C-alpha cells in the first residue's frame, strides 16, 4: 500500500488497528448504557431482540463468506509480472441460479420470524392484563391505571410477571413512547389510541424516553419504569390510593412541612398539580412525589437539592416548560421541598 508521500505504512499497522478496534468494541458494555435495547428485561423486548440476533447472525455469515471469497480471489488471481490476460467470461446459468436461490433463502429465514413477531406483538393481551393509559404531554408522561383508580406521572410502576397493556395517546403534539428494555416504541397521536404490551421479568428502576421530536425540551421528556414484585405492586397501589395527608391538621407535623403545604396552595402549585391519587390536572400529578426516584420528567434524581433547583427555577433546567418561575425565596423553596418530600 503506497502512501501519498511515498512512505509505506509499517506492516504491523493493520494488526494494531484491528486490535484497537476489537478493544473499542469490547469496551462497549450494555451496563454503561441504561437505555440499551441489547439487554431485554421483558417478553416483548426479548421477541424483538431475537429478530435482531437472527438478522445479525445471517448478516455475519454473509459478510464472512463474501469477504472471505473476495480476499481469496484477490490473492489467488492477483497480477504477476508477465502473466497473460485472464480468460474473460460472461454469464453462467448455474451461478446465476445459485446466487438467486441463496439470498432468497436467507431473506426467508429472516422474514418468516419477523412477520411472526410483528403479528405476535401487535396482538392485544387478555382482560386480566394490567391496564395503563399513557398520555404524552409537552414534556412529561402521564400514567393512569383505570382498574385501580390511580393517576401518576413520570413513573410507570409495573408488577413483575404480569402482562401490562398500554393504551396510549397524547394531550397535545405527537410524541413517541419508548420502553427501551421492556418493549419497543410507539408514536402517540391526538384522538387516537395505540397499544403496546410487555411483561416485566426483573425488578428495578429503568429510564424511558420520548423518541419523537416534540418541541424544545423533547430531549428531557423522560420517565422512569419501576418494576416491582407483584405483592409490592399491590401494596404500592393500595398505599397510593389514599388521600394526601393534611399536615395542617396534624399537631405532630413538622412546622416546615406545614409551611410548605400552605405555600403549595398560596403560590398556585395546587392549580396545576394534583396531590390526590386520581385527579388529573394540567401538570403532573404529585401524589407520593416524595417516594419517586426522579423529578422533572425523570431527568433529575429526587434529592432535596435537585427538587429545590427544579421548583426554584424550572426554566433554568427546562427552558420553555409550562411550569413558571414563581420567584420563590430560599426559605419558601426549603418549605416546599420539605412538604413535597413528606408526601410519600
Ligand atoms: Cu415528546 Cu419528544
């Protein structure tokens, strides 16, 4: 291989590049990428992962065989000094038939399982599935559990081992709901309902994301999927289905929390955010906000500092978000954080 300047690359250069490439690929562990689809954690995700693996297997076989044949041909029939011009051929019926049949066979091996999976994943689960209505908003996700009378936001709690069926729509523009490790993606449209289902296999807290450009803060339209044991799910649903505590009427309550509760109404938070288990308002439902792992549409870990940062200056984190900057003082922020934290 002649370099433009006339210098040649050293003979060991390709070997070094190959080693570097292998090391680079090996360094890509799915654990570092929580939104990876290469680590299925539900039946739906496993089905689509299987298609990916089937396709990848066939593509690898084709690559190795074709590139291998090419390399052999390049070596075996390379030009030698004084060699005669090779025999020129055109058309070979046997070859034409063989290289039509082989790709047709490979495509069939990929198409049959793909079509089968498309039908399987498009089917609606039975009535014993847990129903969740998913509603996209700029820029957060709302989750309603009609069988349980629960409305929540930014955290999709599901039981392990039970099929969850999602009926999805949007309150404003087109969004796309994606459950990376559990199921696929589905666009949501106004006045139309799309379905998706999955059965979680493991417990955990995983990130999810809107995957359709839906405005300024599309990139921060996240949410969490929390999969829990069936009995923990029942306990969560029962616990969630209680009205919020009234700290004002509780003589034992922390005065800071009481002050926060008063501010929650006085500052107008209550106009958009419901503290009741099943009351949807304009903004995300905040019932049991204190026990959620994340705030701000799944984009900030639910710590006192992040909660304060978020309510004090929502526009600073999500420019264009409906939530206004209320001009809270540090003391007011602290009281509101204490109140929200106490709601768990
Ligand atoms: Cu909603 Cu992107």
